[in-house]
C-alpha cells in the first residue's frame, strides 16, 4: 500500500467547484481528481526539463562549404557557424557588394 500523508490546502472557490464537478462527472472522489491533476503537472514539468535544447536548423547555418537554402526559409536569421576568427565588418561589406 502506498504511504499517504494528510495535509490541508487552500483553494480558490472556483477551483474547488471545478474539482467537485470533475469528480461527479467521473464518478470518483475529489481527492483522486486532485492527485491525478498534481501528478499530470509533475509529468509535464519533468518532460519539459528533459527536452534537449532546440538546435538551429542546419539550413540556416552558413559556412565556407555551404550556403543557406533560401527555398527552405525565405527570411534568413543570419546565423554563421565558424571555428576560425573573422572580421564581421569585412564580411558585411562583402555581402552587400554582391
């Protein structure tokens, strides 16, 4: 059997009314509804923290070997992946002169 502890919480009246309505609709107790909602909240929070950080799409990264594909994305964000030092001012001048 699961270890259970009792506690008191304060809920806004409209929240309690919604919980009671859910319990009646599902034919269960308010306690089960509250536990179910809390556990869903924990699961969604855990999945958010486990998601990897979103990478920049490859077609937006320009380098010496490959230019961004304008057909895949009309408005380029201007990301450049580079391991060597570069002069940004010169690159902008070069890009504007083309």
